């Protein structure tokens, strides 16, 4: 039996990797150890590790069990291509990928590029490190993110 025949198309893998990263980020935000999370979801620690890596061979049921244990719920939404459409997301859920914003990536150098942050976490990084911000090299997308944080979270005015 060809194992590759059971795998989803390659284009689906980034979505699973993003889901795994969001699950990992949520677990860490809640400060829940992996073993405890796995027990809460009724799965093994190894399966949780595979879910957090976004492996396509793990059943959707296992993904859903972990999401439910962490208070994450699926909704069928159109694909969101712009940060401005973030109204569809809960700002308390990790959804800002560090590597998508050059200045944030530079300020959060100690975190993995593929990690996701909540609005509050991103705001805290920007505010703590504002003296290192290079406003002349902000791209439009990151400027929009910062403006949204200012508007919705009361972040101190950073943009000139």
C-alpha cells in the first residue's frame, strides 16, 4: 500500500502547519504543559507533538480534541488574506505570525519565526522595544498592524 496515497495534497500542508502553530501558541499562552494538554484531550503526548507539528496523518478528531481542550473552536470562514480582515478573529487568540512583520521579527528575535502572537503580546513587544523600532523601514502591512493595535488596544502612539 502506498503511504503517499493517503496524504492530503501538498497545498494543504501549510494550513495544517499553521493550525499546529496556533495550537502550540494557545497552549503556551495558557501555560499548559504538553503532557497535561494531551491528557485533557485524551490523546498521547506523541500525538500532541505530531499535531503541533501539523502532521497530516493525525486524524481530524485528534486535532478537534486538542482544540476543544484548549478552548479553540473551528469555524468555516473564507480565507483571510489581509491583517485588516482580523475582525473575524478573536484578538485574544494567537494570530499574528512573527515572520510576517519585519520589525516585529527583529524585536522578538528570541522567538521562533513561525510563532503566533495575540494582539496583547505583539503590543507588549512593540511597546517594550519601541526605542529599537526603525520607523523609516516599516512596510504598509506592519504600519497597519501597529495602527490597529493603537486603535483597539490603546497602545501608545508610535507612528509619526
